């Protein structure tokens, strides 16, 4: 555990679950959660739809996508998870038996798999209680993040969805937005047709609202 905590200290420390812990506490927490590292090639499936998720993941490097398919078989991105981010916490904790999501490495990725079992048990130590509180806080942060996604998808028009997307991913007083999507993934995230998305972006550019190159957008 100590080797993992040292090799990936920044990535682990940026996760809400481990943020602020010293080295010894981090090693102790990783042992408590039965941490196990795994490497995945681009395109590898970390989890298949319809199967229970026994552990949740912390991305150490790369890019992992959580996806689902709509009734017509169209791919929808539920989450893009980069280094320091986690996925599958709720499904793992609640022991959902047939989740309709699948998880794929979109780049070569390293993932730390963690057990949620310690959070179900009654803790008899102060450290165990602290870790449980951290886990609850992490779930609360995820709920806020999903609320942002709902705000984007609830917009009626594609242009309104794009405006909400740029707003959500921009920093205060910043006019340049770098999205963690290519065009196909951006369309999947918005639940839009890729061709329709390209047309709308072109119209917004022609109207002087935005400039863009690949996934970098400048709001004018």
C-alpha cells in the first residue's frame, strides 16, 4: 500500500476521500479499503452492463468513461473520469444487481479499485468513522455534480445546452473553455446527434458567439 501511496500521491490526495490525510493515514486508508491497482489498455472494458459492481474505482491516470445506452441503442456518457476522480461509488455501496452502465478506458488508464464494505459496517475506531464521513461527503459532491448535468440536459434547445455546458466547464472570469470531450463524446454527453452538434457550433461561430479549435472554445 505504501508503494501505491508514494507513486500516485498527487492523484490520491486530490480525491475527496483521501484529501488532507498524511502519508501514514493514506496508507492506512488504502489498506482499510483493500486497494488494488489495475492497468487497462485503451478501449478495455472495466465493467459490463447488467453485472453488479463489487468495487468502486479511483483513476490514477488516463481517462475512464461511464456510459449507458438509450432505448434506441445510442451511447450516452454519464461521466468522464480523469486522474483523481472516482466512479461507481453509489452502485457499489448500494449493491445494485443489474446496473445499466458500462465502464470503458478511453485512454491507457491505471485504476485503483476500492471496497465499499468498510462503510457498511459499524466502525469501532475514530479513523473508521472519519473515513465513513469522507465517503458520505464524496457522495454528496457527486450529487452536486449530477445536478449540474441535469441543468445542462434540461435545456430545451441544443444551443441552450451548449451554453449551459460551456458555463459549467468554465472558470470564473474565464472566456476559454477546454472540454474533456472530442466531438463524438460531446454529442453523447449532450444526448445530441453529432451532425446536428457540428451544425450548431458552426452557426454559433458564424454569429460571432464562439471560436473553437478541437475541444478548446473561446466565448466571445
